[in-house]
């Protein structure tokens, strides 16, 4: 992989761009602002001192004016020039006294002093003389003379230039550090991402043995936790798939082998009518067993394809419970189960009667198959909170707590329990009842297991008139 395209390089470059942008902003905004503030402060200082110095010079005698102007220059920390008026029109000024001991030629034609005299007001600003920048304030004294205060900005500007150079040096160091730190931090981050990538490749390849672990506490760690949950779920599905293949093979092989044996016996042996009748009954049971598995697989494929439809009609749950009890009464008697029906009056629901009966068969069959002989099994019908329910309750050993969240999964069968079918019954039942806007509830307690088929209750006043309205699951394609 191109190193410049790595996360580390990109993050390092991004940090470098941020640092460089910050330096440019400092150089374009902060430094000029600091320079402007320093100049303005110096100009303001001179402007505030000028009137007082002007009064002192005006009141000073001629022979003492040099001492006065030197004292004023020291107190203002600036050069003081005192102009006298030569003419008013045109305005002309001449240096009368100057605190500078070198020369006064550079101040003879000072534009701020002329402006202050012409406009008869205080004037302040900056001037550049022989490449040196100065802060100036000129003040017209009463009677015509003008006092000028000039201070060099060289030291202040030099400090600012020093600050700028140090900022540049510090910025370059920060730029290099940001590149290094950003690259290293991103490299660590990228290693964590690559670990997740390898884990995803393992999972995609069907290897669910190695857990996905990330020691962090950030969003990437949360992503790793989601990967781990996915791995566990896929591992469970893979285990269930293999079990289903084994179970389906067994479920198909056993009745087919049995049918083949009976057909061979009936073809090769001369059997009496009674034995032939017994063989026929057994063969019919095996055919029913095959038909049930084929129906479950067909329903499962239709559910996955979104092509399974249900009707919306009134269902008398009491009649449905009686039908279930009648269908399973012989089975219950053969296993010494006590099968009973209880109801709290006339209860009607909205749904598909055939599908509701299919779900009820799954619940009753599970109760009879997975509980010891002699266990009472009750079918209870009632209303609750605007819904109608058909509950199948048994007093068997119950479902272990660690399995309650998985009993509705496809292909899932509780380990150690008596095998019954392919493990698809409850999964199909839950998807069917959801198509009817209902639900299946599981309530497990020591010595009791209760499955409840809950459907929308039919209106008591008969206002529901859409008989046989078809409900169809949205297509998954």
C-alpha cells in the first residue's frame, strides 16, 4: 500500500495543515494587530502629554526654555521640538528649540506640525524619516507656537519582529511534531483497524473460533464489540445450520428407511391382512412425518422470500382451542398427559384461522413432547388489554434460563431435550404471528412453562367488516 495513502500519513498531514493554517492566521491577524496596538498606544501617550508640555514651554522664559524642553523630553520619553510661527499665509514654522542635541533639520518641515498649526487642533500619527518610523503628536499652543513630540518605534517594532521570528520557529517545530505525533497516533489507530479487518476476513471465511477484542474505550472499541456480537451470533447460526442439516438428514432418512423396509416386506412376504394394516398405519405415520418437514421448509422459504400471505378474519379462539384439544387428545392419552381447555367466555380475535391453528399445534405438541408423562397441559383462552390470547401452559421442568432467548431461533433445539422435528416450529410460528400483527410470549418459572399466542381482539360490536382481508408481508426483494 502507498504510505502516503495510509491513515497515519493522512492524519499527520491534516494536523500539519491545521498547524500551518494557525501560523498563517497568527502572522496575518495577530502580529499586525499587536503591532497596531503598540503603535496606537505610543501615539496616544504622546498625544496626551503634548498639551501639558506645550503649556510648560509657553510659560517658560527664553533663557530657561532649553532646560524646560529637556525636562519635558525626559518625562515624556520622547523628543520634543518647539516651533515658532514665521508666517500665517502660507503657514511656515521654524524650530525654536529642540531636545535633540544633534540636528533639527529632519523636523523643519514636519507635516503633522504644519497640520496642527493650519487646523488649530491636536494632530497625531506616524511618520517615516530616513527609513525609521516614528510616532508623533503635534499640539498648537495658544498664541500660535506648536509643540511636537516624536518617539522612535524601532524598539517596539523590533520586539514584534522578534516575536514573529520566534513564532515561525515555534510553528515549524510544532509542524514537525504534529506530523510525527499524528503519524504515530494514526498508525496505532490503523493497527486497530487492521485487526478488525483481519477479524472480518476470518468471519467472512467461516472461522468463528477467535474472539474479536479491542482494549480501547472509544468508538472503535464499540465497533469491535459489535463485531464480537456478530461473530457469536454467526457462530450460533453456523452451529444451528449444521445441526439442522444433521437433523433434517436424520428426519428424512429415518422415515424413508422405514418406508423402504415396509415396502420390501410387503413385496417379498405374504402377510396376513392384520399385519398389512399395521404396516399401512405405520407407513402413513412416516409419510405424515415427511410431509410435516416438507411443509415447514416450504413455509420457511416463503417467509424468507416475502411471498407467504395470511388472511384477516374473525377467529373464535374457544373453538380453536377445542379443535386443538380434540386433535391431540389421543396423543395426550397415549403419553398419560392431562390435556384440558379453559376459557373466560366467548373470545374472538383477528387473524388467519389456519395459521393460528398451525401455531397452536406447535405449542401443544411442544408441551406434550418436552414434558414427562402425566404432566398436566392446559389450553387457556382469554382477553387482556384489547388483545385476545390463547395460552398453552404445562407443569413440566421448564426451559433453562440460558435458552429462553433462543427458543424462537431457526434450527434451535434445547440441548439434552427430547428431539422433536427440525427445530423450525417456534421460529415459523413467531414469524407467522407477526404477519397477523400479533406476538408469541414466553413465561418461564420453576415447574411451569407458558407460551401465549396473542392476537388483536375482534371488535365486540361487529364493526370489523373487512372479512378475509389479505395481509401480506412486504417483499424482501
